[in-house]
């Protein structure tokens, strides 16, 4: 298994290609984008948020053998629970079971600074000692009921953290081996949220690149770090003292994509990027999943923008949304493909990106005319069960055990 200079293992067995000089491009366009009640265990010193039941998720991929009908009682405390001194807390959510988060846990155990990490494992069952490993300074498990929302689970994990810095990671995010090392260089800096450079963890599919570029292209590997005016909605590091005053508001802010980051920014707190801290992101890589993901994204954005508009104004904005994708592609092409691997280019990936924009445009039209509909539920399903939305090749290679 090959590794990059950051030590990010390639999950799909592709040898790392030799870096080629970055091609000269024209300056990017200015018009680019800029963010009955279930019970949870009582955590000492932390007030638990109210958990909102949602439809039970489908089985995660890879599928684990069915559990016996008579399940053993939950351990208390969880087998993996141990305490120690840590500077960085990493909250990992596994709301479909720990099999889906195996890669993320492996990536965290491999960190060069794993001994300074407190792992906060939030899931529907307890993390075992074998799954947690022995590398971390501390491990804590929060067991939540099935159907808990991502926002409430994330809030519980953030509030349980003890580290000076707190990372919130999805189970489709894989930090490079030196990720924590670079994050910890900022432990004494003034910021509210810190973003990492994002790379495509399943780069063989044109559709995975369409999703990667449209959703996270602004924070793609190879872009500049420093203070920024916006960050991605997920897989961020927060200063714990910036979150402490928001303990009662966290579930609400996390429920709406990007609302927490916008709130921190609007309150005058700096946002930063660390371009040397690298996280690989697993992206949907099938035609159908791409259409669903981009349609839901467009619909939610338009519904949020148009909920205070008059009916006439929403109708007036819906029609242009349907015809905007091609002009938008022409306008944003340079920015989207700027930097990073030169093999990712308009000739190879342009059609998939344009298709994604067309689906977003249709979603925006629907959002203006009909509101959000089921878009939030669709987006949650695509996030919660990411590995189920891979192409056959990606699924097979992602499921295979690493050497």
C-alpha cells in the first residue's frame, strides 16, 4: 500500500503518481462560491441534548453478520473507556455501526501524534478495546439509541470532549498520518474553527470528482492556508473555548448544514485553514448518487434562500435556475480545476461536473417552487451510509482489508 508525503494511505491500491508541475491557468472568476424521547448515557459535567428520533438507517457497508436476537446488555462503562491527558479530542460518529468507521479509526490510530489524542467514539453500540486500540491518550464511548439525529449525536460528542482542540470527523473521512501533528501546531492560535486540505479518497470515478469539486473544491488539496472567510461544513477542528458558550445551541446549529461555522464567523471569531493538514474524503461515485446528492444540495440552498421571498419572486428565480448550469460551468471552470493534480481536468471530468451542476440547477428550481421537500432526508442518507453510494469497483476495493 502506497503512502503520500503526508502518510495518507491510498485506500484503492493506486500507486502514487509522480507530481507534475502545476499548469498555468487564468485567474479564477470572482463569481465562484464563497457555508417518546430516546435516552443517552449521562456524561459527568455535560448536559445531554434532546435527541430526535429519525427513521432507522439501512445496514452499513460492509455488511456485518447479523447479531443474535438476544443481544448482550450494553457494558457500563464501555470496554474502551480510559482516561488520560490529551491536547486534541477527535469525535468520531458511527451511527450505522463501527464497521463503517473502521477506516477512520485506523487512520487516527496511525497518527504520529496519536498519544496526544482523546478519542470520543459516538455510536449506537460500544467501541471495543480491539477497535479502539492502545495508541490514544484517552478513549471515551457514548452509546446513543438508534435513530438519533446526526446533529444531536455530534453535539453530545463535542460537549464530552476535554481537549483544548476538538475535531468532529465523519466515518468517511481519513486523516493523513501527520494530520494531528499539523493541527496541533495551532493549539495556541486564536481561531474558532480550523479547516484541513481535502483530497479525494476514491479518485478513479469521474462522478466522485464531480461531487468533490462542487462540494469541497474550494478547500481541495493544494490550495492556500491561513485565515479564510468560509470553511466546509464538516470535518473541522474547533477550539473548545469557542464552543463552550454555545452548549445549549449546538444541536440547533449543527442541524443546518454550515450554520455553526457561519455563526462563529458572524460573531467575529477567525476561521483558519491549515493546508498541510490533509484529510481524504470518500465521495459518492455512482451516476444515481451524484444526481441525488447535487439535486438535494441545490434544493436545500434555494429553499433556504427563498423562504422569505414572495411567491412571484420565487417563481421568477426558478426558471433561470434551470438554465444556469452551462453559463455557470463556463464561468467557474478555471476555479474548479485550479491547483491539485493536473490529471483532474475539464477534458476528463468536465462532463460529470456539468451534469452535477445541471442536477443542482433542477434542485434549485424545485427549492424555490416547492421548498426543501425530502432533500434533507436524502442528504442525510447519502452522508450516513456513504460507502453504499460507491461504484462497484470502489465498494469492492474499499471493503478489502489493507495489507
